[in-house]
C-alpha cells in the first residue's frame, strides 16, 4: 500500500506546474505578509511535498488541505480553518486562486477580497461577481500588495473594470 501511495504522490507531483519565478516572489511576499495555502488536494502529503520540493513550504504559516480538514473549496469551513490559523478576519486577508467557481466564489461568500489568476484571459463565468483583482500571473500580486508599486500596476481592482482597455469581463449579450 505504501508503494501505491508513494507512486500516486510522485506522479501527481509531476503534473503540478510551479514556475521558477514563484519561489523568489513568495520569499519576497513572506517578508512583508503572512502567507497560507488553502488547497483542494485529496492527499495532504502530496500537497506538502510539492511545496517542499519547490522550496517554499516554510514560507506558509498555514497549509490547509481539504483531505485533512474534510471540506473543499468553495465551502466556508476550509477558508475558516486558514483564517483561524492566521488569526485574521476575512476582510483582513486576500485570497488568491485560479478557479472562479471555487476560489473566487468561496472567498467572496465569506467576505474576503480575492485576486483571480486568470492566465488565459477567460471571461468570468455568468453568475460570479467580479473579483477584487484579476491577474494573469502570480507575479502581479506583488504590485497589488505593495503600495509603492501600486501606482505602476497594470493589475487594477476588477471594480475599475470600465477603466481598463482589455475585455476580461465582457460577456455576450
């Protein structure tokens, strides 16, 4: 059984993409912000192993994995576990995720600002409210969180969508 689990972990880890620039970015962010991971992984050792392999596991004050807590995003409970571990209220945090249906919706449902990583510039699915921010890459997060960089940021709050020149949230009528 251990061999099967280890094989599953190893193969799943191969499928996860961790861009090289994310490590240095997360290190810079961890110097100024408290970081946590909220993941819908079905096997906690795999999730933690991926973070360790990338050399970033120690940067997170909380690593909350659905397999361990019994709830998956967008359920409020998984977000609450992370917020409790950090000792912050939803309005004091920023959730960052790449799935509008679970990350954006889940964070919004508990009153947490959210940055949606929309790599492919997909339209926001119908019925989902605009996220606080929309970014193409995690690297844009630094501009959102660092006031000194905010003035030059191309990642603007989604509420300012009308001022943007792209069509990120356009939907057919």
